[in-house]
């Protein structure tokens, strides 16, 4: 079945948006995120969440955003940061990046970062990792209207 629909905001409601930017090393993803945060900083509080292992934040330091950033190094630290941002009433959040966040989810599920998840017997670690990552993504979306 095919069904046409409108992308015109005059006929649709866009209450929340989560944008995933993908590109190679030094493609400008973090620079774009900093510009996104600068734009929304005119409307309220913004936050930049750096996940340990992703240290491209230096390209965001030229935007004059101030003391809005922090680095997390565990899954639970990331959940705590997201809960704090939600309480603060943040209007926009930049997360750098999903690849190291998925490593945090794997380490959270497996208790180690020295092996990949497995499937077999009565266990499906990949399913548990997927659920942990889906939980993180849903928490990000719940923080504020604009997430990149």
C-alpha cells in the first residue's frame, strides 16, 4: 500500500524533533551541532552531552556557548544527566555521539567492554543491548523538544 502525506508544517504538528547526523571523521557533525545549540540557546537552556570516547567537542568550543557541556563515561551517568536536563527545562540537547553511547549500553548489559554480545542457549545479549540503547534514545527524546 502507498499513501501520500504532507511535509508542510502548516498541516502537521512538530512538537519534538530528534535528528541523527551521520558522517565520517571531521565531516562537520559536531560543528553543525554547536550551531544548532547556539540557535536554540536564544530560546532557553541548551546542553551538550559528550559521551566518553567521542572527543570532537573542540570544534564546538568556537561558538561561545559557555559552560553547557559535560562528558559521561557510564550508561547510568548518561541516564542521570538526561534526567537532570529534563528537570532543568532544557530546550535543546546535542549528544556526541551515538556510537560511544552504544558502547556504554553494551558495557552496562555485559558488565565488560572486552567482548561482543552473544546469542545462544537461553540468552540473547544483543536483545538486551538493543533494549538498553532504545531506553537511552527514548530518554533523550523525552528531555526536550529538540535533540541532535
